C-alpha cells in the first residue's frame, strides 16, 4: 500500500520539478478528485482515489 502513497518530495524526484510545481500539480489532482489528501505529521500525502480504479 505504501507504493500508492505520493508525497511532494517523491513527485519532485520522479518528474524533476521544483517544490511549488509538485505541490500545485498534486493539489490540482486532489481538487479534481483524482487523489485523496491526508496530513501525516508535518507533510501532506496523496493517494489515488479508489473511485477511479487506479
């Protein structure tokens, strides 16, 4: 299940983008309902919304 968790740092590493771009991209996917967002300690984590069957 941890493989389905996306952090801003992971996104930055995967796509070679700066923090703000990663944050905005993930937040946009959250607003569209594609990702679910939770807080874990000081950071936000994102995971696929099961309704999309990802």
